[in-house]
């Protein structure tokens, strides 16, 4: 859950940066922040989400079995 939340936060940060119509895209601070955000590797996020989603589903399935038989 923690890893999935971290990925969600990274994606929200990307959305905030690229979705802002008021940023001066020529400003050096804005460009530095944009480069940091662009360092996000979609394939790494996709693989990590898939792996952690499986772990989360296995945990939930086992917890359900313990509680409800």
C-alpha cells in the first residue's frame, strides 16, 4: 500500500507541474522542477504497481480467508 501511495503521489506531482497554466516555463526554477518530474520512468512505475498490486491482493485474499473462512 505504501509503494502504491508513493506512485500515486508522484503521478499527482507530475499532473500539478504539467497542468499549471500560470507557470513561467522559461524560468530556471520551473525548468529544474520539470526535469525532476520528467525523470519518472513510466515503465518502472508500471512494473512496481503491478508487483505491489499482486502483493496487496494476496494479502487481502488471505485476510478475508482468516476472517470469513
